[in-house]
């Protein structure tokens, strides 16, 4: 059922992109490199819970109202804590994935976004009791992030972007769990 929702959302997003006849790409001109955009997010945190997030994206502005592209998601986390039995634990997560995204701009500076993606998650857990035990797991998770954001132009085809998204599929293995995803990044035009 979740995969069906993902496919339907993708198809509706693509339909919206090509149904706006006043804004279709001029086929006589063809591909316009000035409509390319790249950017993404970068984040980090260090301490008992450490995080490194590198999430680049590339896209194309099909019209003044619609842009779409692909994204890559790479997150690495390390966490140290004591479990209920008092043993020290260390969890290492590697999340690698990607997907597509589509944005509709009802106003020049506000957008709504749909971002279906799939992530592969690796977990390595170490429990420091006697003897030390290590467990490894690998699993996947589909996600459908929906939400919106604000794009502040900073010159040329570039903009500063703030987004708030939410995973509506809520797969048990989702890295987003039941919380909103807040991100700050940028889009840089060519």
C-alpha cells in the first residue's frame, strides 16, 4: 500500500509539472543550462550523539512555477549511551539513499515540495559487557516527505532555502520517524 501511494504521488507530481501549458519548456530552444540548479544540505553535531549529514541535490527549473530533480541522502551517526542493565553501548548508523523531488512555487519565494525516496540503513551495535558483543543489521525504508519552504534569493539564480518536511509513510524503519524534518540549505543556479 505504501509503495502504491509513493507511485501515485510521483505520477501526480509529474502530471502537475507538464499540465501547466503557459509555462512549458520552449521545445524550439531545447535544454537551457541557466535553468539548472544544484544545492542541498550539510549538517553535523558532535558529542555523545554525533551526526554528519551530506545531502546534495540537482534539479531543473521547468517553469517559473515548477522545478524537479534528484537528491542523494548520506547520513552517518554515532551514539554512546548506557542501556537499562548499565552496560555501555555504541551504535553506528549509516544511511545511504536518494530519490526525486518536485517543487511547486505558488509565490516566487514560497514552495510546496514532494520528495519520495528510499534509504538503505546499516546498523552496527556494540555492547561493552564481558565479553563485548557486536551486532550488525541492514534494512531499507521508503519515505515520502511532504511539506514546504521559503527561498530567499541571494543573487543571480541562487537562493537560501529553509524547508519543513514530514514523512507521511512512517515506515517502521524510516530514519525520519514521527517528527518533522527541518533543513536549511541553498540552491545555486548555473
